[in-house]
C-alpha cells in the first residue's frame, strides 16, 4: 500500500514538473531577479496577477532570455484584457528583435488599432517598414511618431533614430514645416483688442514665497501691534491767547504833616 501511495505521489510530481515551462527549471536560487520571476510565476499560476502584472512578468522573461515564453505571457494578459494595447506592442518588439518581421508587423498594427497615437509603436513600425523597403509606409509612421511623441527624435531618448535615414529626413521636413509656419506674415489686425480679451482669461499670478510670508505675518499680527508699528502723531495743543497786561495802579503820595 505504501508503495502504491509513493508511486502515485512520484507520478504526480513528475507530471507537475513536466507541466512547468522550461524557464522555471533554470531559475537560479537566491538570485534576486530570478526569485522575482519565480514569485510572479507562482502567483500567475494561482491566477493572482492582473493583466499589467502579467505584462511585467513577460518583460522579465524576455530580458532573461526566454522570448517565446514572454510572448505566451503577453497573450495571457490579452486574454484577460483584450484592450491592453501595451501587450500587443511588447509582442511586436519581441518578434521584431527575433527577426520575425511579419508577426511583429501584425502585433504593431494591433497595438495601433487600440491606440493610434502610440509614439513608440509608430516609430518601430516605421523602422520595420523601412527594413522591408516600404519607404512611404515608413515615412507615414515616422511622422506620426514624432507628432505624438516629439522626444523620440532625440537620440538620447531614442538611440534607434540614428539607425534610420528616413527618420532623419522626416525630422528635416518637420523643421522646414515649422519654420515656414512660424515665419508667416500674419499679425493680428487689432492686436490691442486681442490682448485685452486674452488678459481676461490669463490665470492670476501665484504669489512668491516672500509675498506669501509677508501676507501671513500681517494676518497673524494683532491690530494693536499694527497700530503701534505705525508712526504716531501728537495732536497739536490749542494755543492760549496771552493774558492782558493790566496797567499798574497809581497811588498819590500822602503829604507829610507835622
């Protein structure tokens, strides 16, 4: 009987191991990154992860060197939330990096179907179209990428922009277009009236910290203290008129008699 129970337990353990993805067996114990993956994976198996957390798990697996497993996890996230455009974008990036341009193109398009103004997705779809020799499609997506995310034209933000000749051409065209627009001779015919109306809707300037401190101090000072701080003026005393000088009384000397 014990042998039967042991055999059943062993077979169950073998089946559980067989059901585990390959990456689980290669996770390194006590490695912070791998332990994080294991933690996310175990919670995913218990259906405790929401779609964004599944996307993060897929991204961890991609950087760990398991692109196919990453795509499977992204698809699991989409099963829970079909509108999660970021999962389609990540699938496109993984497929693009693996050289599967057709699947990458489809994934990018699925992302843009959910969010047409996704700057990064437009750029990478433009890069893919340029790699496929479809210049007109590439230019279209580069323009949209720089329209919705102008910072993508900066190599510090997006180093891949230096790998595209067409993207540089789009930047020059956009510069010419902005320069032309900004130098058009179109002043206001009534600038004073326009400025007066505009001033009605301008926000009130925020007081500086110094001004706020002064206002607070004035509000906190008692009225008596403010009165004492003001220069006091002494009221003028009324001027008394001078007392009249009365004439001295004259006395007649009494004659001396013997």
